[in-house]
């Protein structure tokens, strides 16, 4: 994210603290991943591409609490392809009501 021009403040936290942040931010259990970030009132879960975050910040959809890339799919930022999966994955938008939709396909 730093390489994409974002200012980053990273912290290592205990799993239970991270779970509390996810719950408070409205991340549905099925969308949980390895990293959680907060940016401009939105939550970013997992290996979400910088361009999807930039789009979110441009559009500022009122019905979206955040973006997620569940798991760690091959082809997502930082994951390479390494022969696992086809390198295609979806960025999902989720609302505080738990509803999800495909925000971008990669």
C-alpha cells in the first residue's frame, strides 16, 4: 500500500482485538481475511488492490461499509499466482446490514 502512495500505520494486534475491530466495522464472518485496515471511514479486509480502494474513496458509496477479498487468493496483491488457482478473484463490497456484492472482478 505504501508503494501505491497510501500512508500506512501498521500495528500487530492480538486476534481477539482484531476480531473486535472487524465486528465493530461490520465485516461479515465469511469475508474475514488476514489483514484489516481502516481508511476514511471504510474498512478494508484482506488483499484488496489499491485501485479498488482509490475507486471507493472517489465514489464514496453510502451503502458500503468496506471492501474485502476473502482468503488469500492467487493473483491478489502480494499473493502472486504460484500455480494455485487461476489468478482471478472478486473484490466484494459489504454493507453494515451484511449484504455483499461484487465491486470489482480481477
